[in-house]
């Protein structure tokens, strides 16, 4: 058993953790930083929508983690197990202890596949796929290509999820593919979502409602998937509004699994009642432990869980952390900015950008609620490069 000690310890080597580490190392007098991350491979998950839609191979999303750890940062290749904020310690599953002056929790979000009965057993088989896993994403395109007739279901769970637009993005790509394959007339495209509407921001919701109507897609609101009967090709939903069970058959189904904070965070003294790391929504500092910080999907920040949100959160967190280390007041403020590039077809995208309380925060001098090829090109070709060569290197 070994005891490590670092000035700043980051739990998680995903987009949030790497970006924070890179920004910290750019400080005038950078602290001693360590990242706790067990994975050897880092994935750019936003591209998985286009992998599932047959545009790219899944390998385009993967890079070696060791190539992304910023120079000068110690990589602790292990799983975090528990937190002891009263003693400024992180316990690892291998028995080691990591002590810190400041802790940044950036552990992402977990997919709770086992919370839908039968899903794990049939995923990748019987027409059931999901873009929310590197292992299953290629199956999505396989099942879209092989579709001939019947119900094509696309689900959204009754939990927060990463990239809330993703469950319907793949639906639009599948619907267009069915048209190109000449099977659209034999297809019933159904969006079964636990949400009460197509999107939470009215400006973009209006566009999506029109798209759904024009393309003869059937939305079924307030339906939460609770069971998949793979052999029978049946999906069991809880109809939230009527509090009844509803069974739909399917030829193919894209499932967005329920998601939550990682279990070791839920069980920790850092978590709020819902399991997320409890931080101030503007400063990103923990509510009780002033040397603890969090950002990204595992945090309690009341914003969309997207990479674009992390891009805005990381500079604020780093600015405030360095200020506290220097005994200065915090000046960084996060405004809730998030972006959701809503792919609505091949070569078509609605770029939703908004902040806290649904405030529209668009970047471009045109109406971003309209479908545009330029915004599709931005997502498919420009944003991945900006991610690998900009954001993860601390350049915003």
C-alpha cells in the first residue's frame, strides 16, 4: 500500500479532467498535478452519433490516454474508490491513498444498463443497439442497414443523460437512411421518451416538432423504458402520465440507458441527495469542502451534460482554484452555457446554444434554429480537431 501526495489531484481523465490539467499546467507557477484514471483509451464520444449513422468508423473516436496526459502531470493508473474530504484523501481500489491540497472531481457519468431488465443480455443482438457504448455503437448502423419493415424505436430515459440531444439525432439519421434504402413506407419511426416534449428550449423545440411532423415520426412522450424482451422483440415502457405498462414490438431499437453519477461518488460525503458532487453553480467550488471542486457530468451543475459545457466550465474552475490557492477572492463565474449540435439528417444540423434558465447564447450571426450544412460540417469535421488539438491542450 502506497501513499501519494500532490497539490492538485484530479479524479477522471476524460474531457473535463484532461482539460483542467492542461489549463493548470499553463499557469505562471503550475502546481504539482496528478490525474487518477484507470482507462488506457480516451474516447471522443460526441462522434458516436455519426458512427451509429454509418458516417465514420468507431476507431476515429479513440486515442491512447498516455498521449493526452499533459506534460508534467502524474498519471495514477487506478480506480478511485472513496473520498475522505476531512483528511484530504482519495482511497484507490488497489489500497493506495492519494493526499491532496485541492481535489477536482471529473469522473463523468455512468450508464446503468442493468436498470432496464433484459437490456444487457440483448444489447447488440435482436435489433437492439446503443450509441452510448464503444462496444455497441457499430451495431446501430448494422441494424439500420438491415432494417426492412416494422417499428424502429428510439428511447430516452427518465434520468439525466450526457448529450440530451443524442437519442433523437440517431433517429433522424435512421429515418433518412430508411428513405434512401426504399423501406420508409414500411417503417414506423417512434420516439419513446420519458420527457414531456421534444426539447427543453422553446426556440429549438419548435424546429424539432416541425421536423418530426414533416417526416412522419411518432413521438410518444412520458414513456420510460423498463424492460427489453430481446427474443420476442418487445419493449416494455412505463407510461408515466397514465401510470400503466405499455408494450411495443420492434424490428430495431436504439436504447439510451438510464444514467447516474458513478457509484463511488453517490456513496461519498461529496454527493448531494441525488448523488452528484455538490458544487456552487457559478464558482464550481464544493458547497462544504472549500478545497474540493467539480465540473462536467458528475457535478451537480444544473446545465446540460455536454462537452461544450465542460469547455466553458474548465477555465472558470481553474481560475477560481488558483485564486483560492493564492489566498485571493474568486472571480470566475460559469453562466450555464451548453451547446447541443442537433443532427437532423445527413448534412443537416440545428446548433442549440443556451445557458442557465434557458437563455439563448448563440455564437453565429444567423438563426441557429434552422437546419444548416455549415453547422453539420462544424460538428463532423471541425469540432473533433478542436477537441483533440485545442480543448484537451488547454486552448479554449
